[in-house]
C-alpha cells in the first residue's frame, strides 16, 4: 500500500480554475467518502484551502487509482476532466510523503512559510478522523506532517515572512489599513474572518472600528465575542459598507457577493475603498477593480507579489528539515514492512528451542533443573547465532531497493508467515 495525492494549487493552475475547483467543507467530506469507493483505495483525506485542493488516498496500486481519483475531483468541481488535467499534479509513494511534508511546512504556500496551512492540515486530519475515512497510514502521515510544520517554525526564522494570507493582504494594502480613523468591515464569520479580526487588533487597530457581518447573525456574534468588535446583521451590510474604508471578505458563498453595482453605490461619494477578497471562489466581482478609487487585493494579486527573498536562508533551513524528516519517515516505514518477517524468524527459533528442550527433557530424565537450564541456554545461543546474520542483513537492506525481495526470500527459505505475527514493534524499533 502507498500514498497517492492528486491535486491542483496556485502553483499549477490559474486562479480562475482554482475558483471553479474550490470545495467547501461538505463537498470535501463527500469527495473523501467517494474516494473510498475506488476499489484500490482504503483511506482518504481531502485538503481544500483558498489556494489548493488535494486528495490524499492510501492505495494498493497507482494505475487505475489515479485515473478514478482525478475523475472524482473533476466531477466534484463541476469541471470537465479534459479541462482539469493540464493543471493537475500527481505524487505517489515517496513523492506524496515529501509533498505533504512540504505543504505542512509552508514551503508550497503562496506566501512561503505562512502558518495558516498548519491549521488547515490539522482540520483535514480531524475531519477525516471524524468521518472515519483515514486509517492508520494517513493518520500517521498527517500527524508527522503537523509535527514537521511546527518544527520548521520553531527552529527557523521563517515566521519573519507573512505568517498568513491575511497579513500578506494587509501588508499589500499599505497605508489604507494604518490610518487611525480607518473603519473595517469583515464579511463572513469563518476561520479566515476570525484570523482577520485578530490580525487587525494585533496590528493596533481599535476594535471599536471593526464590524463583522454574516448571514447568520449568531455566527457573527460568536466570532466577535471577547474581541471588543461589533457584529452587524447581514441586512445592514450595504449601510455598513458605505461607511467602511476597508472591506475584508471571505464568506464561503458559491458566487459573487459584492458586484460592481454594490461597491459603486458604497463609494458614490468619491472616497477611496480598499477591498481585500480572501475567498475562493471570489466574493468580489473581477470588474470591481476597474472602479475609480477602489483598490482590490485578492488571491491573484497576492500570488503575483509573493516573494521569499527576505528569508531565503530560513527557507533553505526548513527545506533541509523537511528532507531529513522525509528520509526518516520512509526508512521507518520500510522497517515496519520487514519487521514482521524478522519477528516471525525469531518466533520460529524460539519455538524450535522450546520443542527440542521438551523432547530432551522427556528422553534425559536424569538431568536436574540446573543442567536443563544450561541446555536451554546453549540451544538459545545456537539459535541466536544462526539467525543473527539474516536479521542484521534484512535491517541493513531495509532502505535499499531490494529490501522487500530479501525479506520475501527470508520468509520463503525459512517457511515464515509474517502475516501471522501478532505483535511487532513501532517502525524503526527492534523486534520484541
């Protein structure tokens, strides 16, 4: 069994296509369940963020699985397979492991090193656990990815780069979000909106100058609780929009929320407005950027301005951490594959010693307990010496291309049944 990932991101696809392929939580959950219906797939998890959609599955073969998972992704996004294929990337086995570790470390993000992806990977893991679509393999893989992501932030200075799309967008907005009298309207009450509120406050914005609007007023009220900002009803959105200097929107709506006419009415007095659209699909019509005095910052703008020049050394350090962790993870996984064979070999030797000791005890009734113990110890030493070299050899070859062949040969020569082993150690450990 191996990990397969099929996906598309800001690196492989234009924003317009990502917009169409974007999946909300319910759609991502449905896709993960549909993936389990593919004959070769036993586990699945779907990461869906504002700049990537990726399907991770544990599969026993590549061919067939990749075609069917790709078709499911196309069907769920409503795109024709032919339209999707030029932008889809596929990683299998070792490459899939390395890709997820890079994603969690922020190395594949639009803003290199951003920390928000960690929360998104964690949410994917929790969702797949709750839906029982992820088993031992993906659970282990995602938990390792989260640990590696945290390690990268803890051991390097990569956090000096924008830690999230929110801060990157606010940075791109410049003076518009630094004025003491600026008024902010946040549309939506999801995770991104909460992050926007917290980031504004951390940047020194007076909470009394921040308003949050959501279609469900209770959600908006719950979001603002404890932050000192105000919740407004969705019905009052246009009124609040007319008073706002900065609109930050991430509603999760399926279509445009702020069209040209709506923004034009709100800015009819000629004052400037900065619109930060963090949604995918976008909440703001593309034509809004043509309005006078309106500055639009969205995923497309952020992608065009993303840079990691200021933290190049830190990025290289994180890359080195990721590569080291990939090597360690793969070695441990290979060790786990051959451990049952080693344990079966030791078990066979133990059974032979026990059987021969019992036979000797029945035939040599004149031996006392001390003599019998010495016989047992001698037989165990002989057995250990006989199996020592094969055991050492299979561990030495565990990272090489022939390790499984060698383990299979060992099982065949000694007539071992690794599948019958009931207790093995953790990956990388010694057999019990």
